[in-house]
């Protein structure tokens, strides 16, 4: 009910759940089954499932070959019933009193979900940033947005022998690696006529962390859109954006500890675009599995529902990873997890009903449909719009940016 069942229901109310399973159980009796033990059971199963679905083989385009794994980290949050503000407090004020945040990790090469952690919405990503180091091993690469920018984390990753690729947080001190003199990036970039700047630097007034800085000029329309967004966000906070910040909108500035031999200049932009994969995953978690929808202000029921939906997400991505590898190796085509989520949702109610009769027979019947699902979920190829994998392969073919 918490996994396949919820996938089949738009609004899984207690009454709807009872009716769906056609079992001799009352709404009240079902309510009593959402307990601390039920919550622990589902969490244990989620963690076990992620370990069992972890893969060692996956796609390995030349651009990613130097890295053992490519981790993409991000979070998503949503408001919940105000009755749960003691458990998962929100920001309050004009925002919600209760808010749930989900930290997640996705490993791109194997296509598997690495971890989920539920936290209170009031906790900023940067406060969780150091925890991400625990999911990384020597030779791995991490990609995150600016919300996770933390110099101490970058130091720990370097000490592990892992690599990071991040945008530079405006206001971070940057020093020339040879002279140790602080660099005025705004002034330096204003004097650059080329579209690319690459420097060996150290970052952080105290840390002086060695890394490469790569600045890539963006199209004028992109820069102007950034400035409009920056002014709008600053106005909401009662601030005026600095001239340096406005000038830096002309550039996308990256920092990385990966040497040019394993992370060439021409690959950086396309590789960083991989970060959007996890945004697409959150889109499916919300639009198909509806992790942000709940009809309860009861703690254990909310968490049970959430863990059940996440279990289903891990199962779907495990299926996707298998199908994608098979289709790439046999037909050179990719499988869309956007389409796969929807195809599985369409079959979820029938699957749930069959599982009530016999789990083994239901799964055998479902597994026989897998190859049909793969064919119906192939990504369409468009000449004007390359897939992420195609962009990576193209980027690696060029010798210079």
C-alpha cells in the first residue's frame, strides 16, 4: 500500500486506501497501524534496498572515465500540515510553520539513487554540506549547486582523493597560486576579450584551498536575464546588488580540484549540466509519486507515506538503470526515466491488486512487461536538442573550448 499502492492513487486518503485493497479492515484500524515501528521498518527497507540496488557497472563515456563515480547532490522542500511544526519546523513568518526537506544523492554513471535524508525545512543546505563527504570515496567526482558551497567540505574531499566541480560563490576570496596576491575577479574579467579564462588559484581567506578557476562567458541574453533575476531577488531582501556581482553575471565561474588532464576545459560546462539530472528526478518524485502531497498532520503516517514513495523511487531507478544499459549496448538508445515513471504509474493499480493475490505471480507478470516498457520509454532524438549524454560525448571530441 505504501509503495505500489500510493503510486496508483492521486490522493491516498485512509478511506481510499482501505477501498483500494478491498480488505476487511476499517479506516480506524488502518490509522492505528501507522506507528514508530512501521516507520522504522520502512526506513530499514529503504536503506537495505538502496544497498542492494547499488551497481558497479554503468555508462562510461570518455569524459567521465577518469572518475569512479559521479555524484549529484541536491535537496527539495515542501510545506506540510502546521500540526507537524515541532517535528519539521519551517521558516515561519510569511513562510510555512512546517516544512519538510529531502536531501538526495544520485550517481549518474550507474543511474542509481544513493541516499535520502529527511530534514526540517528550516535547515539550510550548507548546514548539511559536510555530511555529503560521507557518501564519497577516492576517485569520485561531486556536483552540487551553490547552496552546498563550503570550503571545509572541498578540503575534506581533496584529502579523500575525491574531486569536486562547483560554481564559485560570489564574495569568496580568490588568490593567485604563484604570487598569493588576492585577485579582483570583476576587474580582471572586465579586461578579458576572450570567452574563457583559466587560472591556478587558491580560494578562501583562511583556507587557501588550491584549485583551478575556469570562467566561461555566457551569451548576452543569459547575462541580462541573470541581472534581472539578481535585482529582483535583492529587492525582495531590501538590498541593492553590488556592481561586482552584476558584472560577474556575464560569466559562469567554476572551481575544481581536478587537473586538466582528467577534466579538460572543453568538458567542464557539459559535465556541470549533469547537475540538472537530479532536478528532473525531483520533478518525477513530485509530479508522479507526489512526495509533497499528504493528507495528514500525524507524524508517523506522514513519514511512512514518504518512505513508501521513496522506496518506489529507488525501485523505478533500479529498473531504469538496467533498461538504459541494455538499450545503449544493443541499440545505442537511451531510456527516459520521465516516461518510465509514467508507464509504471499507469500499471501500479493493477500491480497492487495482483500483489494482494500473489506477490510472486504479480512480479513475474510485471517483469515480463519490462522489455515492452523499455521500447515505449526510449528518448526521442532531436537534431536541435542533444541529450545530456550526447553533449558529454560531443564535448570530449573537441580538443579546445
